[in-house]
């Protein structure tokens, strides 16, 4: 049996099943251990994070008043690191051709009932214009794995097309990429193409479960998939985004696996994941949720987000439109720092919405327009941010983490949020949203510290005069 070693390059040593099982037993034994839980919460209040064992104990905690403290602390940490900013992005599906056999995904190779579609470069440009015309600046590219239809060259061309497609005020300034695990060489090519974050969801860290859920295709190789973030780091993609698909397996196992993965990246490369996403299994074409006994209730889902927030304060957290408006509202203050808005989860869905029902990867529960999402965030007291500054300013990997850990990233995030919000309000917002937003910009601007405020005011004046794309 492989021994646990967070620095190892082998998946089964840094995600060691034996260590996870022992952690889960330890957490179950201590779920009502008030003294231990209090000491973990005291440590967590220092805002330097927790290890996977400590996090597992908090996740299992069954003392109501301690659970309240867990949620309160998550809110405090969220506020301290991310303030009231929420970054917005949209997914862009390039192709649903896929050779893999993921049993929870309608794009799996054997599904003959779903129409297959791969966007041409002209179609990608049209989708991008549609996204830019809504006001989006940050995309997450999604693509099935198919060596013949979707080789790396296709993805690289798509990235080039996205960055080159501009409208009067619109441009995509950050392309994050969610494609199948690949080679160091291909990660290097993605890095050279100027991607922001490389995203790959683990789906489940439980090897046996993973192999059952991925019976065919290259993705069935658990170790190759689990070691992908290491190869990405070696290929200079130093901002990586992890995530499990909650509902596939026991959430306790997955939470521990997720945190061990973060500890491994930190131990081996000196930098943990840039983001952790929390997708949750939801209905889709040909997928019957009755086949998945680990589906999570909302309360547990919210607690997972709170525990991740406490355990990994430096890591951005992302939630998609898989979740309803209500759930999204509940988790914003518990730890989420990025959300998607007005998403289409089908290939070509922004220009041909009528195709959406036939080819969506999953059902979108939050179907509001971007303007409605922006207006909702403003009404809740959040600053909707279209910021893409860090990777463009070379603040990636350990340079980025250094700023976050020193508590200095605020000085960039807040003015950038206000400036990009101002661009959105001027160029795309409806009347009511513009009014709400302008009040937010004016109210937040005066709170900025001295020299930042002066510069931000100057940029704001220039944006109102027609210039664009200023950043800290
Ligand atoms: Fe293909 Fe990804 Fe769907 Fe798996 S989850 S079938 S790899 S598109
Ligand atoms: Fe994200 Fe950097 Fe912008 Fe802050 S300044 S919102 S960390 S890109």
C-alpha cells in the first residue's frame, strides 16, 4: 500500500487512500469533541488555513453552536481576503466531441442521442462577440477530449481567435482553459498562448470510484489525471484550478482529497491551487440522479464551502450557474469569490440559444441575464468585478500568492473591481443597474487608501471620458 507523502510525484502517495480513511475515522471520533474543535477554530481564526485532518473534524462537527462558529469564521475570512468583490466570468464551450466515458456527463463518447458540434474559428468569434456584447471580459474555455476533433492545435487556435476578437468596447482579457489532462509540452504551449488559469476537475479523488465512473478513454487513467496539475506546473501554468464534482462520491472523502491535493501542490511547487471550484452533480440529458446516492443537500453543500474557505483562505472559490439563485446567494458570503453569469453550457449556445436544450452539458439553474446578475450583486452590497489584471501584470503562481498571503492583493482587487465595473456600467448596463452601480462606485471609491484613491480617481475620470482598460 503506498505511503502518504505530500511531496511525492505519484498520485497514490500524495492522495493516499489510507491517509484519507484514517482522517475520516479521526474526524468521526472527534465530531463532538468540543475542546479539539475549539482549538481548531482558534487556529483557523489566525487566517493561515488548516490541514486536511483539522478540516475533516470541522466538516464532521455535530455541535450546533460550533457549526455556527464555523460559518461565522468563514464569513470573516471571506471578508478579510476578498472584501465585497465578486468576479464574473462565463464558460465558452468549443466542442462536445469526446472519447471519454464519464458516466455522469452527457458528452460521453457512447451517448448517441446528443448532437455533436465543434465550433469553427468563425463561430468562436461570433460566440465571443455575443459574450463581449453582454460585457464579459473573462472566459473559461471548455472542450471535450477528442484527439482527432479537438487536438491541442485547435484549442490554441481558439485561444488566439478569442483574444483577437474585439467589438467597439469589448475584448476578452483573460481566457482560462478547462481541457483534458495533457503533457508538459502541451501545458507549455497553453502557457505561451497566454492562458490565465488551467482548470481541471478531479471529479473524485477515490481511485476505485474514479475508475468505475470513467470506464473508458484516456481519462480512465486515475494517476495521469490526478498528476495533471503537476505537469501543468512543470509546463509553466502556475495558476491551476481544482475541483471535485460533489455528489459522485462521499463528500467527506472528497473534501479531504481536495485539501490534500492543495497541500501537495504547495509542498511540491510552493504554490497551492489558484482556485477551487465546487460543482455539484445536477440533472442533464440521459443522466438520472437516482443513480447517484451521494447527492448533497444544500446545507451540507454550504458547509463544505465554509470549511474550504477556512482551510484555504488564499484560494479563490468558484460557483457556476449549476446552482440556483438562492443557493448562490447563500454561499457568496461564506467563501465564493467568482461566479459565472448568463452562462450557456452548450456548444454555440450564445449565438444559437435554441440549440441549448439539445446539447447542454448540464442544466443551468440560474438563467438570469448578466445585467440581472450584476444588478442582484449590487443590491446585495457586492461589487461585481470584471477584473483580469493579475496574470496580465505577471502576478501569477508564487508571485500572486505572496501578495495574497501578505494581505496586499486588496490594493489591486478593489480599485480594479471599481474600474471594470465602471466600464461595464458605461458600456453595457441597463438604466436601473447603471444607477445602482454608479452609487456603489462612488461610495467605494472614497474608502480606497490615499495614493490608490488618487490614481483610481484619475483612471475613473478617463474611463468616463472614453478610455478603457486601466489596471492596478
Ligand atoms: Fe468528456 Fe469531460 Fe464529459 Fe468526461 S466530463 S465525457 S471528459 S466532456
Ligand atoms: Fe483577481 Fe488579481 Fe483582479 Fe484581484 S487584481 S480580482 S486577484 S485578477
